[in-house]
C-alpha cells in the first residue's frame, strides 16, 4: 500500500515498519470501545463537573460531546483529537505528511458525498480501504454505506480543515464544476449562455420598434392596453395580499404539526452562510453582530464565505481571532463569481440540519434562530424555507433611503405574507433565509448563474411541492441611499426576474401542472407583470398629461369614455400603492415615514432606468453580477441597536 506506513499516531502506540502488519486504524465497530467521556477523564483533559454539565446539555441537543466542551472552552481541539484517537484505537492522518488521498477512491464515493459524511477514502491497505474521518461518530453511522462501496474499511482520524484542504487539492476542478451545475439543467439558466438568447431578445425589441415606426398610434394603443392589464393584475394582487394579512390574527397560532425529524434530534445544529466579496470594512462589525446571536454555541456553525483571490477580505478576517463556531471558507477561483455559486460551495462544508443565509451587512435579532427552529419544529415536513423580515438601519439618511424602507416594508410585511396566505408561490429575499438542508440538497441548492437566485429558488420550491413560511423576526440591513448604486442593484434584480421567468416558462405546461392554475397566474403577475410595468411605465405616465389639460395622443381615437377608464385605472393603482404602503408602516419606528408616501412618485421612475439597463445586460451579459457596495452606515446600525431593540 503506497503511503500507508506513514500513518502518524497521536500519542497512541508507534508506527509499524510493515504497514500490512500493524496499521493502527479502527477496522470495525468495537462494542468494547470506551465512551469518550471516560477517555477524557482518564487522560485528565476535563473536569468531572464540566463533563456532567456537558452531558446534560448533550441530552437536549444534536451536538456532539466534544463540540459542546470546545464551545464552552473546557478543552482544546488538540485535546479532543487526542482523546478520539485513543477512544477509537486508531491513528491521526496528516495529509501533508502522510500523503494525499487517492483521487480514484474519492470518485468511487463522490466528492460531494465525501464532504457530507466528513469521510475521505485515503489509500488501500491490502483488501482494506483506509478512510480518514473528521467525525468518528458519523463514521460508525455510515459504516455500512462505506462497506458497500469499498468492501472492508478502516478508520483513521483527521481534522475538518485537513479534510477540506485535501479535497480541494485532489478534486478542485470537479468541485468547481459541481457548484456551477448542481441544479438540474432544465431548471437552471446556465443554458442561456449562448448568443441565441441575446439575438432573440434583440429581434423582439426590434419588432416592437418597427411597429412603432410603421403605425405609431396602433403600437401605442396595444402597448398601453398591455401595460394597463398588468397594472390591474398587480394592483389586485396588492389588494388581495393586504386583505389576507389584515384577516390574519397573529394571536391565534396554528395548531402545531411537528417535524418529527427535527424533534427527534432535539435542538439541531444550524449552519449560517455569510458570503463576503471585497468587503474588508464590514468584517469587525459583522463578527460582533453575529456574536450577539443567542443560539447555543455548540449548535451554531457560521461559515464566512469568501472568494479565494479576495485577499483584502481574507486578510481582514485573518486579523481576528474567530471563535470555533465561526469558520472562513475560501471559494476556489473561477471566471463565474456569483453569490449562489459561493453558497453552493459553502453548503458542502456546513454541519447543520438547517442552512441559513445572511448578507455581510446584516444585523439579525439576537433570538432569531430560536424562532426559526421553533417554526420548523411546529410545521409539517413540506415546510422547506423560513423567511424573516428585512428592514433598514439607515432609513432616515435621505429621501431615497426612506422610499426604499417604505418599499421593503410593503414587500415583507404585506405582499409576501399575503402571497403566502393566498397560497401563491413566494419569491425569496436574498437574506434571513433558513432551509431544511435535506430539501435544499434534493433541489440542487442555488442556481449559480441566476443573479436573483433567491427568487428562483422560491419558485423551484413551490414547483416541487414545498412551501415558505414568513415569520416576524427582523434583520436590519443597509439601505441603498445613492441613486446610481440603487439603479445598479435594481437592474440586477430585474434582470434576475426576467431570467427566472424565462427559465420556468421553457415548458409552460409543466409549470402549470406543478404549480396549478392559481399559482401559475400569480407567477405571471409577479414576474412578467413587474417587468412589463416598468418597461411600459412611460406610456402610463402620459395620462398625467391628460389630467394637466395637455391632451393625450390616443384621446381622438378612443373617445372620452375609454380615456376616463384608462385614467381611472392609473389613479386607482397609485392609490393602492399609497394605501398598502400606509398599512405596511404600522410599527412605531416607521409611522413617521407615512408622510413620505407621496415621494414614491419620484422613486419608482428610477426602476424604469434600471429595467432598461437590465434588458441591455440580458443581451450582452446575462450572468454579470453588479455588486452592491456596503459598509457606509455601519456605525448607524450599531447606534440603533444600542438605543433600542428590534421592533
């Protein structure tokens, strides 16, 4: 066996010069193996009282005993490794010294499965395959699966970091390919990469322009009617959502239908993925705010996800002594650098049964994860995602941030909860999301090529029979309060909406069959309707001319009654927007923003610029990710949190 004699013992016995005779690795589950707590006591690594308290905590949680002791600062990682080596009568594998794993063995199990099991096939020793495990307890649970693949297996122990580095060293290219293609091709936008899409879209726009030149009046009438129909549909959706939220009585909770998988594991491990990209300024306050989370440290797994070549952010992270429950995950470099790609990669290394997502500038409520876990435990297994409420800590910076806050309050406190209660498919926000890991993995994670991966994932969840629950727990973010960055951010969102609509409408019959009539129509109103309204908004603005007595290009063709009908629809939609915004600003911290509702008339025209930018990028750069800069108002955020709690 090549390299097997280099297995290094961690204070347990000596290496044999003949690897075929005395390879000190655990070959099978041993009923005489001492319990870890006994080994820790015998080695003098932990006090008896501390051990008893840790065991009592373990009885209520899904965490391992060693993780609990480390999280409480009662043993070190090196001490735990030594105890595990002694407990399992095995050896410690240091790949840098003992040699890298055999790639062919990794491929037999699959690199993704290796990371899920925290087991890495290393080398063959005769008829035995040596498996390096970063989780010996899990190794015993999956021994049967490993045996079915490799025959006789033997375990050696390694660390999480060493296992991850070895996988990257041996299977870097395969990992890069997987994180970009893990979503099924029929549900991904990656096939839109061909130039044919830009050509088709360009031809459609050229056809509209030609119609406008050949018969301007007819083109204006047709486009105005289309815009008006979608305006009616969008306003109806807002009204229905507002009524659904108003009828809902939050004091009367639904009867619990507990998810037995989560209950059986008691309090689960929760992994939270936090992508960062060229954001060194956010690092100190990000670490501080995540440290305010009250979820038990032994059950908290924070992954700070950073691009491999983002040296400024990695250096900023390296200057901090991160707690054990907070890890840095470098994402292998590739031409495609998107948030969903980074999330797919980081999920491979997550430990939790629940996977959460925060943005780098987020300030979540300290008890947020407690509420999320309780929601999962009280829900049926078809609950795949829990979405929190997003709000802003710099809402009063200027008029743009105020309007942004009003829009978000309407979206997260009226539209999305209303859509959920109406039984519609819910497009997700990009942060304060928590997923059941098994469902997320079943769907392939996030589409690495979609620039609004969150909205796309919400529709995919609905297509596969799962649903999303909105809960009233707040995460504060930084509002975009400058016009140019706002337009860039909104153009990315609108481009993502267009891409998501095109992907799911590849096969309208299949989408109809999976969503049903009601949710299919809701999908059209939300995605296609949003795009059409912003694209054709300038045509609707012409009705202001008529109301100002300046006439309208269509009034001679349609007559007074039709024109009055168009104006009535237009004014009614404006009224609906203001009224729904008024209802969304019910909290005491936002009531003063009601005076700014008329400013929305100057706010939403910015989205018209954004949608035209999005259309151009759909033709020229469909996967370009226009990054939003953060970090300008973090001091404001911390001051707000000190001055008052979330409300």
